[in-house]
């Protein structure tokens, strides 16, 4: 990964675990993460980065991601759009 900041976020999300960052909330879509007032910007970014990670890719469907604890997979495009929206809010 060429972006050292994104690499740190991914490493933090993998270490902490996205489920711990969700604070008991049901986050169904990446846009829910962006809107979650109970999460810090760093936690939102870590959660979305974990969601985007290849570790959460759906087997045989690499364009989809399923974060543990979520009901259904979402497209990587939706996760990346949420990350861009979060960047614009910063």
C-alpha cells in the first residue's frame, strides 16, 4: 500500500477489530458509519478501511465486502464512496 496513513488505519482496524469500533451499533451500510455520531473520525475511518480490506472480501465475489457483524455484503465502490465522503468532512 502506497499511502502510509491508510496503511496505519488498516493496521489499527485489524488489530482493534471493527466490531469493537461499532460500540454495539448495527451498521448496515458504509454510509451508516459516516453518519454515526458515537464514533470518532478515526474510528469511522478505521471501520471503513477494515470494511474495504481484502480480508473482508466475499469469496468468489471480490467486488463485495462483508464486515463481520453486518447482515449483507456491500460493494467496494460503496465503501470507497463512504471513505471519500468522510475525507470531505474532515
